[in-house]
């Protein structure tokens, strides 16, 4: 059955809300998150450091750093995926700079892959650096092979900067500057790395909104991920339906996770945390939590965002696909 492919939506034409975020000094953030991390991990170090060159292994990012005009984007919504897909929701990372004026712009984050290119629904680890006449696209998608039911990772071509349905991106000029380096090993508490940081920020800062984005390297251990299969032909109406539809895997390290977390939602139907992983060994997908507490090692380089841009917020959100 031939299907016509949708036009990519122009972000300029979509409703966009801009909210100024709280931007505490990096040292203060370290002091705020340290106690919660110490509750959940045996070994913790938090420092403010000059960002390493993130284009190098083991990171494989499209630009060197996370600094300069730092922002986060929450685009679309799970309600464009559930209960049934809305195939008109196709966006493009190249439109981000129309919204923020950031040039060059380096975008890293988690979203749904560009199904018109991939052929099926997929998990996008977005990783794009672009200026007027330059695009470096190191984005990967992870999809389900419908025959083997296993995951497959592929790199997107330079000109394929689209995504679909929903995404959560951290953007900057991509230059090197001061960032948080957070290293945690051996989990002893109930909370995973991302949730520990987010809850500590949320408890301390209350209604002030703090957003952190960048890269989390899973250096050792394993994590639970999901990978979306192709769009469901039957409506997904409950968490049970959703978990039956998704494919869950335990994947080995090393893994690179891209995305952001935000401490408070001022009523924008924000995704509070969202990271997608990729690797050089073919594994990746949506990060849930680590599954082998004795061997896990996280090393994150994160920076603070100045604004959040909420693009194409639906009239009504869905609570499925909630907190992680
Ligand atoms: Zn995801």
C-alpha cells in the first residue's frame, strides 16, 4: 500500500513557549546534588572542569563542547504517538536556530527517529552540529528488526536531521567551556543516576526551574533500555498496553547517553528527564536505569540551560511514558 510521506513541519509555524530558567553556579549545583548521589552510590565525585573534547572516543559527539547559548527544547509529545501515531508530526533539528538564534548550534538529545527515512519508528540519539554551510550529523537511530525482534543501530546520513513525534534536546554553540563532571560508581540506593540528580535539584530549588543537559557515559555495567517497534496498529491505552508494545533489553557498556533533565514543570507538560543511548557495538535505546548495581559506572558531562523552549505542546498530554 503506497503511503504519501508528510511534509516536515516548519518550527516557526508551531506554537512555542519560551521560559527563562534558573541558572545557578555550577559549584552550587554540585553541592546540591552531592548528598543525594552519596545516598545512592558507593563512590561519587562532582567537579567543575573544562569540558574534554567530546568529538573523541569514547563520546563520538558532533562537536567538542557544551557551552555557548545553552538551551533546552521539549518538542511534541507522547500524545502524538499514543494511543495511535500522528504521522504529520515530523520536525527538523535545523529549525532550532530559527527559534534561538544560536549559530553554530550543537544539539544532543532523545527523540523518535525520522520514520520517513528509517522506514519504521525508532529511537533517536540526536547528535548534530551545524552552521550556515556546514552540517556534522553523528546521530544514530536504534530500531527493531521485525523478523528477529532484536535491536539494530544505524547512523543517519549528514542531510537527515529530521525527527518525529517528540524529542528532548540540549543545545549550545558546541564550544568547550566549564561543565559539571559527575562520576558515580556502584549503586547502593534505589534511585538511578539521572533520577538522583533530578530529585535533588527539584527538592532544593522548588518552583525555580533548573535544566541540565549533555552526555552521560556508561563506562561499566549494564542498563535497561527500551526500543520502540514500528507504530502500533491497535490503540495503546494503558501502561500495560505500552509495556507489551515496547521492546525491553539489558544492554552492555560502554554506552553514550544524550539528553537532559529538568527540575520542575511550570505547567508545560514537560518530560522531566529523557536520555537515549548509542554505542560503537550496536546497542542503544531509551535509558531507564542500570541493572547491575555492583559494576555500574557513570561519568557525565553536563551544563546548565538558560531557557526552555516548549514547541508544539498538545492541548492534552498523556501520562504514559512518564517520569523516565
Ligand atoms: Zn525515549
